[in-house]
C-alpha cells in the first residue's frame, strides 16, 4: 500500500488549496480513503472520508461546508478541496486507508460530524504541510 499526499503550501485566510492523495498497491476503488490533519502539539484528527465502492462522504464539523472530498477511481486519486481557509486549518495533512475495512469509512459519527483517530486507519502516506497565514 502506498499513499502519496501533495498540494500543500501557504495560503492566505479565505483562500483555497486542493490536496491530492495518489494511491497504489491495492484495489483502490474498494476502500475508503480518509484525510487527517495534525497541528503542532495536537493529536491527529480525521477531517473527511470517502467510502469505497460508493459515493458517501463524511466530514468533521470543523470543515463541513468549506472542504469537499472527491475521488477519481480511474486515477487512483482522492482530492480534498479546501475553501475559505482559516489559520486554524494550519496543519500537516495526511491521507490514509485501512484494507481490513473494505468499503466503509473507519471511525464514527456523532450528530452531523465524523470522528476518527490515528488508530482507526492502518496505512498512511507522508504528510503535506498546509499553512494559512496572512
């Protein structure tokens, strides 16, 4: 399993960035892909997830309405479009999957929000740094 995240950089508040996660080494379309972020001094937290074999998506409340996850199974790539960025979005962003959980997104939902921790996903790519600053 290989996951390669890219697209991070410096953005001003209110602007946008699009992250990409290119995957290889497994049957991409069958497995959920999650995006996580880790800010300095904080735990890694789930941001969004796209199921495998379907079109359901999940978001943490902190990004709902601003971030959009999508996937292109022909390119084995998942994207995270991040709009209206704030300094609180500054973090290293990671993509992840877990081949023991075919199709569904690991983690849990409570109310309208998706929650996942590092322990919920087994395979990780290297991170890409997103810095939001004026």
